[in-house]
C-alpha cells in the first residue's frame, strides 16, 4: 500500500465543503428567506406592542396628586417601619 496524502478536508463530508464559486445557491436563498422572516417577526412584535400600548392607554387615567391630598399607603411595600441600621 502506498502512502496517501491527507488534506484537512478529507475527514469532512462533501456537504460541508464550500464550492469554489462560493456558497451554493440553495444556502444563499435560505439565508435571504430567514432574514426576511426575521424582519416580518420583528414587525409583528412591534405592531403587537403598539396595539397593547393603545389598549392600555385607552383605559388608563392619569392621576395627579396635590399637596394635602389623602392617599392610601401600603406599609408592607415601604421600609418606613424599619429603623436604620448603624
């Protein structure tokens, strides 16, 4: 048996090799398709967010407090009862 020269690509299947002309047409089309679908997904997310903002804002009423107004405070959400540590 003779000595066979080994190239770094001999252990790779032929589907992993890039032709001299560049990527195959199918791969380039797939990348374009994926980029287009990604763009559509981003637009759909943006539109859904805008719709949710509009729905929230239509029911939301801005409350403006003045000095001296009585308000209800939940003491469990505030640290007013704890003494400062030294």
